[in-house]
């Protein structure tokens, strides 16, 4: 085997490209798997702390030794890599295992459940090796060339062990592109995405309201994903720490922000911002609607205006970024910002509908929901591409090495230094203990956060 080993990140990229040619021994993966989060169990607890089970459960259809290789993702703000494995399941009654075949006119005897396995957790290997079979000689040759396999001949019957714990996590010569402007781009997408999600919370472009109600009764989301209620396996976290059921660890978080906004967690939800800065009112009576939400915007009898703010209201940089997007989307100001974002991500149909609506054209609810659904998926995919291509690899490098890449020359600042130099930044308690780096027009912050995890080894993966 070649001594010139590729990095784990490079191997993950190969896995992602050729995942259809590799299957994983799931039983081997589960044998010594250590959770990196708190184990959650199905059900809800009553007032006495007793666990009430859902009336339905799931059974694996593909209860086999091998499963398709999952989808790998680098965390957005930690040196963590997860593998999401899809498993085929069917619904059945919890009491007697009677199968549930159909819900609201939809066959549900072949659904998907998703298990998340953490391969690298906070810069440390969590899965030492994977046992796989390979169906493509091209992939076998590539992995052999990269020093990952030491077998001489390709054998599609053979099981290969791919060691992960002997690979460098990142390449020594890793290079990263500029992150200038990325935060503001992601912030605008996040705000618009939040507006759309608030519109679509109880809406579907496929199913009607009564069907969605039936889905909820059967623990299905509107996208027909399984969505059982879950709770922590413990009832008292202090007692769980004492008896060793769970333990705590310090997790390093790496966030990208601007010189005005430290990170994306500073943005409130769309409905919270709507309630703070706007008023919904009845067009005929003028009655103010208390606790407005974007779901109400579909009501043609309602209109929106700016809220009269008191002199005590402090306008932040977050407000200044969000308000033009809201104003444009709500038709209070035509500044072109929403159209620009939508066209950039390829959501031209929604951009046209919003333009038609502002000119007074009546747009049907179904047409608007369909356009919002398509646009929202495109927004989310555009943002995900930025993270996986440009931000997550950088975050992973910093989290693994504790250093910025060589090409990013920046001196570490304490909280006091950063707060004095950039007075618009707002810091949480955890963030105040961190270090901050000015890189171009961006601020990279590194801080620790206490996280808890279940200590027992377990084949179940609700982490």
C-alpha cells in the first residue's frame, strides 16, 4: 500500500462521487458505534414521567447485512462528518404489528427512515473502519491507486476493510478560496428561506389539508417522511450525569460572520420579525391582528403595514439586513432585492408571481404555494452548495488543526478586542469566551460549547 495516503476529506469526496458502487456492512458499523449525541427514544412522557408509546411503529423491509452507502456531509460549524444512511421501512401498529398499507390515498408500505452516523466528531475519528463491497472495478482501481485498498485483484464478492483511523483528516497542502461576501449572501438566503418556510408551515403543493391531518395522525410529515415524537431517555439530566448514563464534552464551534453580524444564529424567525416590525390588519374594519404569522398572509382580507416603533426600540444590523427583504416581499417597497435573490438561484417563476401580485393581479393560493415550494428547495440547495464547497471544508480544517489556513493571515482577537473594534457585533455567553479573526470582510469566530452524549454503545442511531 502506498505511504502517500490521501486525507479523510478526500476519501469522503470519492465516496460521495461513487456511492452507487459501494455497499456497507451495516451490522459491522453498528457493533462498536459510539453516540456523539443524546439518545432519544420514541414516545412522549406524561405528567408522571411515564413514557407513552406512539400507536404505530416501523419495521425494516431491508433488514439485511448490507445497505447502500449513505450521503456524507461536513458540519456547517464544527469539525464533524456525518453519514446519512437511508433504510426502507413499513408502518405497523405497535400493539399487534398489523401493517398499515395506506394513509390518505397514499401507499405507505415502502417508506424511508434515515439513520445518522457520525464518522468524525469534533476533529476526532468516531468510526475507525468501514467494511464494504465494491461493484465497480473503476472504483476499486481508484481506491487502490489512492492507497486505500491493498488487495491485488478486483473481486465483487469480497468484503474490503477501509481503515479510516490511519488517514490524516485534512491534507497538509489544503487550499481554500476567499470567503469574502459569502456571509451576506447566505444571510439574505436565510431570511428569504425563513419567510417561505413560515408561509409553507402547514401547506403542501401536493396534498390537501385533510390529507395532511391524516399524515400527522400517522406520524408522517407533509413530505411523507416518518416523524415520530421522541424524548430523551433520561428524565433528570443531573441524575443521568451522576449515574453515568450521559457525559459531557467541550465541542469547538467555528462560525463565519461579517463585521456587523457575528453569525447566522443572530437572525430571528420570519414570524418573530414580522410581529416585531409589521402590523397585519383587516382591510375592511382596520382591526389589528394580534400575533401575526405568514400563514395569515394568504388571507385576502388582510393587509400589512409597518409597525410604529417606540423610541426605545433599538434597530440592529440584523434588522437593517432583514427589513428591505421583508419590505420587498410584502410589497411595501420595490427595491428588487427579492427578485435578485430568486433569479440567482433559478427561482424565476416565483419572482414573476411576486411581480404580478405587486401590480394588483390576483394570484391563486395553490399557484403561490407551488411556486414557493419550488423556490424554497432551490434556495436551500444553493445555500447547501456554498457550505459544502466553500465553508464546511474550511471549518473542518480549522476544527481539526486549530489553525487558520496559511493563506488567511489574521491575528487572534479576544472578545474585548473584537467588541471594541466592531461595536455592532453581538456575542452570546459562549461566544464571549472565544477567539476572533478578521479575514477580508469576514469575521471567523472560534469558541467552545458544552454538549452532552449518551455513553452506552448502541446500534440504534437516533443521534
